[in-house]
C-alpha cells in the first residue's frame, strides 16, 4: 500500500461467530496510521494474513488494541504479537517497542510465552488516559456487549487523539445513558450488531450521544450482511441525522479528506 499516513485500512469488516466461520466479510480487524503512528484494532482470525496481503508491515506497529476477549476480536492476537516480535525488517526478533492495550480479562488469552514479547501489556481501565508516542488514548466506560453477560465481560472502546486528527472506536455494545459522554471525536468507527429487534435502537442512541460528523459502520455479522449493509447504514443515518458509511473489506478512510478513498 503506497501511502498509509493518516488512514484507516479496513482489512476486516466482519464480526461475530457467523463471520468467523463464513469470512464473507473478514474478521481481521483494522489498521490505523494516525500522524505516523501505526496501530491495530481487534485482530480477529486472519489479521496477519490480511496485513501481509495488503502489503503492510507488522514490524511498524506501535500499539495493538483489544476491545474485548471474544474470538472475532482476539483470534489472531497471539499471531500478531508474534509477527511484530519477529521484526524481519528491523534486524531480528525480540523487539520490544510496542504495547498491547486490552481489558484485564484478555491477558489469559495471550499465551504465557507471548506475554513476554511486547514492551508492555497495558490492562486498560475505564475512562483512563494513556500515552503512545505523541498520541493520547482514552478508554470509554465499561461497555455492555449484551445484557446476558451481566457485566462479566470487560469491554471498552477507545478514543485516539493526535495533534491534528482523532477518532473513536466503539465496539458492539448496548447503550446506557452517559456511556459515551466523554468522547469528542468527529469520526466514529462503530460496530454494528443484528439488524432486528432492539439492536438498531442501541446504535441510534449511541450515535446520538456521541454526535459525530461521520459514522463508519462495520462488524458485519451474517444477519446484517443478509439484511444489506448499505440499507443498515441508511437506516442508522436516517434515524440519527448523521452521515453513516457501511465500510467493506479493503476500503481505506482518509483523515485528511474525512472520506473513504475511491
Ligand atoms: Zn464482535
């Protein structure tokens, strides 16, 4: 990939157990270059393969971010840690200049040996600030993927602020009043859930509370794909008055123009 500066590269836009199996939309997660710093979010199954296929170099990553422990978000976490560790372009392995940010209950999912590979594994806490290079990272409050987990799942979204650009990433979650009050970014990468029952309403409330300029919708499960991802995005846009894009595998968002590259 030619110039990835200030871009989000959506290697994977799929989610859920259905897409872990089908891979109609990849569960690879996404790569962000914000003001020269390379970050990776939610490396689900096929992340390393998709990174290499796109011509990106895992050696460059400074941060790997996990929203929650489910397989569609962590399946390739160990593989990605190992890929960064090997540093084929930076003269050999045992590279330490990168960090993993994850909820505490993700740590047991990292193989013991791999826990020693990153410079640091940051067990994130709600509404905390972290530094990575010149970037300021803020976690959201503890989210609620589905009410059936009764708060047992540790799940967070992230806001990444640079000098010029910023964005927020909110994984699939149910809404609660005030959950996102502190998010300030105009660009919101939002994970979709099922297109029926009370799921879409959750997304409407989330978008209304954050009130961004643009929502980039992803994390397509089979039911959302069957419903039609464009229709899904259109519904959400109509209900919120905010511009919503249904992003597909391989598409690239450019912070400078605040749009998906043609
Ligand atoms: Zn998911």
